[in-house]
């Protein structure tokens, strides 16, 4: 680390759980964020601010007016741009030292697997079941850890898959989900809910990359924004899971 980096990350380096060695791990990390919407916005911003060295931002959608209520990485002037490119501009202003690679095409299992050869961690910030299944199956094959997040209405949840922990995967919990019942366009979402879940995903990413505390793999964390409560539920591996059994 140089003097500029020591100053930029000084409040983080002060923490005994991180220190210089942990910050250097973040600077050397390569993280793929899939989805630059409500969840991906705070994830990308906090990881860039925290010093993750290389962010891969994947999203094939463009910024729309209705996104701006919750997708805080984008602004009014970005309407019509690819979300990944809009996000890159914000990150460049926030931390020009973070390398950003943008991806504007939707992943296939094959193309995702090729990317994962150089990735330390995937963060799923998508909003559809089909994408999550592809991420789940490829991450199992490549043994790449994944932090899943979802938010709708006044509630959200986080799930971590980590092959080194022999944890249950996404499909141990969810199979044959109806996307129409679980998307913001059909059901709505309060703006801070995606911020809370996305920020927690970013914190979990830092914990995993640095090695802070015990792994969250194997648990489902559920947030109720109406009652302002969290639940932590232990999840078993499913013996009938089509992907990780």
C-alpha cells in the first residue's frame, strides 16, 4: 500500500479485524456483481469505497426513470445508458483506484464459467429466478462462493453459498419460482429495503474476502422492514437438490 491508499482506507485499517493485511486482501480481490439495480447499487459503491481492487459489473439493462427511486448509483442524466456503464462513472468518481470492467451481455452458463476463472467472489444482485439458477449451477461447478440477495415490498433476505463450507446452495431452498410473483414491477418495493440488503451483501463480501468472523454460509438471513426485525434461519442441504447433491 502507498501513502495515498493508507490515508484513503485509514478508518478501515484501524480495525483489528482488517488492519493492513486485510486491506491488502481487498485491494487484490476480484469481485463479479451481477445486476446493477437496487441491490447492486450499494454493493458496488461500498465495495469500491472499501478498496476492492477489481469490480466486474454485469447488467444488460439500461437506466429508466422508474429505477431512480431505489437504484442510487444512477442519476437522471444516466437515463438511457447501460446500467453497468452508468455505475462505472459513479465508481470512478468515488474511487478512481478501483479497476472496473463492464459487461453488457447476459451470461450463459458457458460464458459465466469462463469469467469465473479469474473471480474470487460472485454477488448475485439479479431479480429473476433463471439468472440465479445459472449462477448457482456454475458456481457449484467452479467452487466459487456466492452471496445472494433479494428484496421486495418491505422485506429482504440474504443467502451465502460456499463450497468450502459444504453449504446448501440456492436450489436447496428455491426451485420452480414464479418470477411474476417476486419482482418489484409487479409488487413494489420500499427504496431503503434494497439499500439495507445490498449493504449487508457488501459487508458479507468484505467479511468473506478478508476472513472476518464465522462463515454465514448455511444460513438464511431474513429482514422484515415493517417490524424492523432480522431472523437467522439454519438451512440443511437438500438431499433432492438438482445441483449440489
